[in-house]
C-alpha cells in the first residue's frame, strides 16, 4: 500500500517539528529537579539541579543541598532557605524577596542581578560571591559573612546593614561603605 502526502501536509509537519524543536530549546526548569528540590520528606538533595525560571515561592528548603544548582530567573520569594547549601550556584536575576537564609552557605555563587529585598540574611556566608546589581533593599544582615564578596555594584545596601555584617580586605563594597572585619576565635 502506498501512501501519498500532499505538499501542504508535509509543510505542516515540518512546521510542527520546527516549533517543537524551538520550544524544547527555551530555558525552563527541569521538572524532575523541581520535584527533587520540593521533596520535604527528607532534606532536599539537588546538587547541580536545573531550577531555571522555576516558581519556588514560599517553598521549604531548609538545610537543602543545592551546591552548583542553576536557579537563574527562579522565584524563591518568601521561601525558607535557612541552612541551605548554595555554594557555586548560579542564581542570576533570581528573586529571594522576604526569603529566610539564616545560616546559609552561598560561597562562590553568582547572584548577579538577584533580588534579596527584605530577606533575612542572619549569619549567611557570601564568601567570594558575585553580587553585581543584587538588590539588598531592606535586607537584614546581622552576622552576614562577606569575605571576598563583590558587592561593589549592589543596590539598596546601607552602612547600617554593612555595620551588622563583617568582611575582610578583599570584600568589595559600593563607594562610601566600609565593612567591619570579622572577628575569629
């Protein structure tokens, strides 16, 4: 039995295939990684997860291990991220408005353009983090560790916030701000 296809049918099939290919190349979170990150039955283990553009607002990620994860463009507004491990993560333009990062490790992470407005950063470690254009408006920063962090282009950062944090000679701040040295015991 022979099958005949019209030019219109072939053109339609080609258009559908092209659309599917283009849709597949759009940047979106990996659904399996989102499920792993949201699994609260145990401490989330989501190293190198792809959570790009995921909506994780108001989620519970306390003590989660997300080292090397990609959170770029993701929404973690109001999330509990206390004690989370986000070392070497990529969170470009991610939103963490009103998120709780108490005791979190964010060492070496890229938070370019991230929004930490009104976040609780109590004893959060930003050692070596890249924070170009990150917004710290209203963020609470008691005990925040800023060793080697680059906040030179941060937005909304005040001397009062920085006075409650600490850093070292390699901490970079916007002009006019100075960070107290961290006291080691």
